[in-house]
């Protein structure tokens, strides 16, 4: 499968929306945009967090993964905010 192409296999298990972009959320397990088994994704339609299987289909996440995701998401937001503030300071000086 080529990078950036839609993934006809990936259907949201919650709302049955076909996920046409399949880039994994960078940072959870490295910055490789091609998803590996266990990488997290988000359904653009219903907003549920999903995880990739080895065959690039997606599944609901487990309770354990939900906790892992929450930890990662917190860290991700903190990181983005830091970058945002840095850029803002640069602009103002
Ligand atoms: Zn969905």
C-alpha cells in the first residue's frame, strides 16, 4: 500500500465510516506515518480512537490501550503547546 492512499480495508468499527486517510498519529510509537500493528488512529467521523491491526484494518482499542492513549495525548498536547508558545515568543520579539 502506498503512503497517503486510502485504505479500503479500514472501516470504523463504531460507525462503519471508511477511513480514507490512514496515517497513524505520529508520536504514539514513533513518527512513521505508515501504521504498524497497535498504532492509534482516530475516526474522522465519530471521533473514536482506533488501533491498527497488522493487516491495516482497524479495531476498537482495549481499556489498557485507552489508558496508554490518554497518557500519550496529554504529552502530545503539552509538546504542541510548548512549540506554539515558542513560536509566539519569537514572533513578538
Ligand atoms: Zn467512526
